[in-house]
């Protein structure tokens, strides 16, 4: 089961795929009634209920939210399954805990409605169906989990942890001791891109038989290419979650970063520590200097994918996302910054 990964993301891009040249008329290709994202507010149903009637609340949440309720209690807040002897007591304790309820109240202040987010997701999923007409649009549900998760996914479901998007200067984050580099991307504007990034990882899983650094770089770069295709008008700094100086660092040090990975023979390293060091969140990429963003190597992977598509302009976005041979993408890109 794929779950969020704290704050994720993203470079200026010209999509040159067959079909993407028709991007301006995708609205005519996918009717509006085929895509209607309406976010169901699980957190409102849960926290507004009478905590003295937990049995009725459980019945209500099971009926309205089905598999998501099970995902929430078993994985997101980890209080066990609904059949366990102390389940109702644990759920009541979560709902009535002062800190959790305070966070819920703050979420209601920041997100009295989700109209703007729904609008962005509707546009993104219309593009998604344009490029991938055989796919389905997930049910989207919001929740509050005490800062546990940003975005989660399961079969046909996409969940948004609104309490992870209250704004970088949110006082509750300071009290919780959340690192500043993480808080930078914990704002409402990041929600749509985070949703589509996770949905891409859910629909197009890593499937190469080789699991090394370069394969992960190319795979993650492919995911970011997808995110950009879903939000062609959004600024790259928002999609990547990089500051303007961090974006500039990547653009001006692309050759040096690649040379470092080659010189120290890191590209084909298979240990998880090395892979995560270059592709996961952090304050910066240590090997590339304190001015670099974390996930700088993913940005290089993105540039490899971009070069691959420029050199092979018969490849559609659908074919790109289904391609599981990441070494092949690297080879055919002839990448050499």
C-alpha cells in the first residue's frame, strides 16, 4: 500500500509528446461530466460527532467511507482494527485528545471549503484521463491525523491530510517541532501536486528488476515529468517544492552534479542508504553542497527523461509511464550535460 512521503518536488518543461501537442484541446476530448472531483470531508464527520456515541460513529464512518475508514484506523493513526476489544475507546481517545481536536479546529479555519483544491484536481484528472483514457479517477477524501501523513493512497482512494498543509509559518508546527525544511512545503498550494505525484506512484509503480541509484533517479524523474504534464501552467518551484535559489542551483550545477555521481561511481550503487540520500527529503543534498535542494538527483533524473523524449519524439506520455527499463531510458537519452 502506497502512502505519502513527507513533502515531495520540481524544472521548466516543454512537453513534446505526440498527443501533448494537442494539450490545449484536451478539454474537448474529456467531457466535464466524466471528471468531477468532490473531496469528502472525513475529518468533519469524525470530529463533529458526539464522542459519547462512539458505536454510532463507527457505524456511520464504516457506511460512508468503507475501505478508507479501515485504512485510517489501521495505518494512518494505527489504533487497530474495528473488531478489536478496545477499538472504540481508542477512537474516542483520539477524537477527544486536546491536541488532535485543536488541530482539527485549525484545519476548519484554514480550509472552510476545498473549492480551489477541487478545481485544480479536476483539471489534473481531466488531463490524466486524456492521456490515460483506460484509467479511473479515485475517490478523494480529506482527513486529520495529528501530523502523521500528508497524502495516502489505496485502491481507488486518495486521501489528503489537511493538517499537513496549514502553512509554513503555522504555530502548531513550531510547537510540534517540525523541521523548517519540511514546513516550507506544508501549505495549501502544495496539495494538488502532492496528490498527483502520489497517484502517479500508485498507478505507475517502480518495476525495474534493477534497483540502483540511477534507476531510482530516472523513475522519480519520470514521475515528476508526469506531474508537470498534469499541471502545465504551475510554476516549477511549486511542483518541485524548491526555493528559487535551489532551482537556480540545479540549473547552473547540473553538469557538476552529474560529474560527481559518475566520478565517485555512485550511479549503480544498490544500497538503500545511498539511494535515499540522493532521492529523499532532507534539508539539502550533502554531497552537492548546502545550497542544493534535497532530491537534486531526482532533478537530474527528470532532465534525463526530458532528453530521452526529445531524442525519441515518437514516445507518448502513456508509453513513457509504462516503460519499466530505466537503464534503457538513460541509454537512449544520450544524457551528457
